[in-house]
C-alpha cells in the first residue's frame, strides 16, 4: 500500500472535489465483485470516490480492507465518501502527478 504525505493528500483532495462516486457500497457489503470494480476503476482513473450507502458505521474498517486488497492509498474519508488513490504503474499512463 502506498503512503502519502500531507501535501500529497491535500493535492489529491483538491482533484477529487469535483469527482462523483464510481463505486457504491450497498447492502451486499464488500464483495469480490466490488473489489474487482474498485480495482478496475483505480486502473482507469487513479483517483476515485467510494460512497457508503450501507455499513456507514463500519466505513473506516471496510475502507482499510478495500485499500489493502486493491493496493491503494486512502486519501481521506469525508462523510460517507472515501477517496482512494493508486498511481498507474507506467509513467506514460499517469494522469495525476504527485
């Protein structure tokens, strides 16, 4: 899992401000399908938002689980939304420079 410093987190929060959630945690919780969706979304976008419609009281633990399974960094949890970041492996595919 990638570790971000405070300056990087702040920069990524600014980029994520206008983003809409691309993954929604519903009544099924964190399933293999949800993890696959998060993984593919991170590969495509690098920076995503996850919305918790259910399991709101467990969002911190579930977000940590998602981050460890998808090798992503947690930028911040705001309300019922989590912002995740995973830099593209190839430098030419990187959309966000931190």
